[in-house]
C-alpha cells in the first residue's frame, strides 16, 4: 500500500492494526504530507520498530525522482520530468505568478484520449497515477524550489476524469488541514468531456474549478480535433457544465486552443458565443503550442485579438492565456515525448 495515498483516518486504523499507538498515524501523515519526507529514514521521531513493521507488511511510499528539469530564461517557468517507482515517467510544470506559485500536474502515465493537438497522447496510455503519485509531484517541486505552492492545476498528461477515484482522493488529501491544506478554490481540474464523471464530480459538491477542453464551436469541428466528441456530443457536454454550476455555484472555465485556419475564424467565435453566451463561464483562449508531429500553427496576434473581441462583444469573460515557458518544452507532453524518444 502506498502510504502517501492514505488519509488520516485510514492511517490511524492502519497503525492500530499494527498494534501501535494511534498518535503514530498522525506523525506518519505529517511526515509525508507536511514535511515531505523522502523515505522512512527522514522520520526522526518514528520508532525503528514501527518502520520495520510497515516495511515488513508491504507499506511504503514512493517518492518520484527528478530525472531532469528545464527553466525558462524568459519567465522562470520550470518543467520537471519525474521517474516513478516502476521507471515510468511523468511531467509537471511550475509557473510563477504575482499571486503565488502554480503547479500543473499529471494524472496518468500517457493518455488514451487522442486529442490531435496534444503531445501527451502520441504514445498512448500506460497506467493511472495513485493519489500519492499526484501529490508527490507537488511536494518534490516544493522541496526543489524551497517555495510553497498555492495553486494546483490537474491539466498535465492524462485525462483526470479517466482516473476519477484517485483524483477525488488526491483532492481530499491536498486540501486536508493536516497536509498542505490548499484551498479547494485554488484547484482546477481539466477534462476533455467525459459526461458521466462530470456529473459525478458535481455531486461531490467540491469548490474546485472545472475546466472543459472545448476547442471547437461545432460538433463536426470538435470531432475532428477530439475523438471523445464522438461519444459525448457537444450539447451533452455543455449540459454537464451547466449542471456543475447549478450544483456547486462555481463557474466553469472553457479552454479553447486556437489553431490557425481550423477553429479561429470569426464565424467560429460567433458560434462559440451562441453556444455558451447564457452560461456563467470564462473562456481561456490558448494559442496552440505547435508540436512537430502535427502541422498545427498559431493564429497571428491580430486574429487572436479579433476572436477575443467577438466573444467580449457578446458579453463573455475572456482571457488570452499568457504564454509561459516558450523557450523550453513547455507544452503538455513535450518533455516526456522527447525523453522517451531518446
């Protein structure tokens, strides 16, 4: 069992089963989630006998190893490549803003969704990450930088809703007052639109932000970019977003990657405004980050601003995502892909 994936109550129960005092459970939990211990040897006030019992009973916690990292000379963004216990690799990004440090983490090794503009999916899906493996990406970045992380985005490699149970456990551990205690409002979870899991997430009644990777203004266009659209039609997905807002009161964020000549026309902007104009939402326009396996290109600045203005004239909140880490392998899946090829 991965101890980093265990909550406080489970940890205390585990300790009692090993015939040790209950308070040892809280000690262990704090060593993993507050002090970000690297291994049992770091736990100076935990008896050697208990450590041996844990190891002998198959309890462990796996700290990923930083294989490499890149730092942008432009804005200080850092891209990390982590090696997991089974030698699989995942990547995370640290982004520095005035309001604090934000980390974008991976939820799976690879991805099975097949979105055409994304490097994460090119080598397919291998396995889900445990809650502890998601948390440890944040912990290790904090240790490496010596700075606290205040915002977390589950928008790296993988589809979080395809790893739903581990995702929910991760969120509860991340927001636990005995751990990092990050506010739910500072957590964003992205999905390409797995409708049943979006509905389930609403019923969890969390105060996190749901971000939908929309990327198109029509069903036909969305199917060409995102295979998942053939399973869940665009209006179904938008209905799930409305349900999420109705249940949680949290406005939904729409991610829209602008691809030159594909989905960046004025009629695309108007269709998008007609689709979501009556929703409490926010649109994040993302000039596509080109990858060598696809011939997608960014629109020019003038077209991006025209698209933004069209939406704003229809009363929609819009931002153009600030491009970070452009002088490094900043796009989702790029650093892992390059490493795997080597």
